[in-house]
C-alpha cells in the first residue's frame, strides 16, 4: 500500500502540474492579443489621429490645461499607465503572497483590462481623452495581470523545465496575436465589403481584442491553483510596499543586479513594441495594411524565435543566449534609423529582425529571473519584475515622446533607444548567475 501511494502521488502531482501549465499558456493566448492588435498596431496611429482632430491650430491638445503635441499624446498616455501600474503592482503582489489567493486578483486585473479594451469601440471623433483614459486603464490592468501570471511560473514548473515552459507561453501568445491579426487584416482591408468605414473597422478590431481577452481568461482561471500563503506582515500601500520589496531584494544583491539590467534593456524592447506603428505611419508614411502585415510577420517569427532560443538556452545557457539577442536588438534598431520612407520592403526586413529575437529575449529573461526569486516571494518579486517588463517601461516612451516634441522627428526618437540595449548588455554580462541562484536559496540547473 505504501509503495503504491509513493508511486501514485508523484504521478498525480506531475499530471496536475501539466494541467496547470496548459492553463497557464492560455492566459498568454488571451491577453497577448491586446499587446499585438491594440498597443502595437491599431491604437497608436488611431489615437494619434483622434488627438490630431482635437488639436488647435498649432497641433497641440490641452489635457488638464497642459499643452501636448498631438503626436506625443499616445506615448505620454503609455507612460502614465505605467506610473499607475507602479503604484498598484507592489500592493497586489504582496497581497497575493500574503493570502495565497492569486486567482481572484488575476481575474480582477484581466477583466478590468478586457472591459477597458472593449470600451475602445466608443473611441471616435475627437474623444482623445476617452482614448487616453481607456489606454491607461487597460495597460495598467495588463501589467498587474501579467505580474500575477508570471509569478505562477516557479510554482508550476521545476527549475529544469522553466526555460521550455516560459518559451511555450510566449509562443502561445504570439500565435494568438498572429491569428487575430489575420482576421483584423481581412476586416480592415475589406471594410467596404462589410459595409464599414475605415474608422468603424479599427474600432471593431480594438474592441474584439477585449472580448478575446475576457473569453479565454476563463481557461486559466479554471486550471491554475492557489497555494498556501506565506506568513508576512500586513501589506503596505503602493509605493511603500515597493520600497519594502526593494529593501528585501537588497539581501539578494545579485537578484537586484539582474533586475536592473533587465529594467534597462527591456525598457528599449517595450518602447519599440509600443511605438513601432507610430514610427511606421508618421515618419515612414506607411499605410495601416502595411503595418498590420509587418506586425503579423513579427508575430509568426516570434513564435519560432521563442522556441529556437529556448533550445539555444539548453546548449549555451539562458544568460549567454539573452546577451546574443541584445546584440541583435542593437544592430536591428540602429538599422531602423536609416529606413527609407514609403518603402514597405525594408520595413518588413526590420520586422524579420525584431521577430527573431523578440519572443526569445523576453521568455528567457522571465525564466532566468524565476530562478533568482527566494521561495515564497514569487508574486512580490514578480511585481518588481513586471515593472521592468510591461510596467517600469516608462522612460523609453517618455523619452520617445519628449524627443519628438522637441525635434518633430521620429527618427531622432527611435535612434535614442539603442542606448537601452547597449547599457543592458553591459549590466547583464556582469551578473554571476549561478552564484545568484544559489544565494536566492534555489537549486542551480546544469545549464543556466
């Protein structure tokens, strides 16, 4: 009886983890459509055009009486959404670890974001303030949701499986983004055939991403399990909790060193993702259909890139593979500065370069950080990580917006982002990852 029990329990545990992993993948499938269709493709150019319709004769809008160039309004809104997330995420992360109830918090974040995204259907005319408010709500909610989602990784995958599991999650997300972008491309390109105006087609594409997000979130909410809470003091509000988390991280300086490196290079990645369509439409004069095809190309290649870099990590280790991707990011982004206007082919070449490194650099960064988190503090530490991922990336969009406001040139704005990848490479190369994992109290994988 005792032997049978020992045989059954590990098998049941393994099957349970696999069920959770499959459910975990589906949340990336659910929310990545927002990142792709809304944040990357449609909302930047569309909200910019709405702001331009509301602008005065000098090209400025005046939210709260502050003069803002219409072309900078989207970038500033992204930055404001991140500031909101910075306040909320540490509080939510600490509450998740303290109570052990991540699923209700994940549901609240997901459906707040899905509702705000669906509400973008009503973004029309010169309602740029409505668009900014919905963007801030949706983007902040996605950051909170992704923080909780990421914090499940150390609990559902043993150390030797995390690179592969993380890479599959990113691949699911990019596959969903590709699928929905194909449907968006058909609807947008043939909007006349459907009896729709171009504006109505864009609004439907925006809202459908919210419906997709809400519908598929039901799967992870059914399959993921809450764990026992750790014992901790009462949580502190917002930024004070962030300070508490950072103080705790000071006891793990190598974990903090990795997070700093990631904060820098990922700020560049997130800014490229959110501002690429604005750069393509406003600086290069490319049409919406060209932008959709380019982003679709990125999505398809990102699936293959995430899986391929996951395999490279098994041979060379995650840290070396990430460093190689940062070199590729630097070269690709520098080349983007020289792209000729109204030349879709060269924009597609740039999309190929981005797609091959995008998914893998993010997936391996997530799995590598999961090894550096002290056991029992997953959500709290991943709240700080998420600020670097979709949260703390406020400096890039802000720099992008300010540079454009001062120079009137998106080329000047895009070239400034190279510094994020160069500095991030130098900081990451200095982190002794194996020692960092051991000092965090986790087993060190053979290849890392």
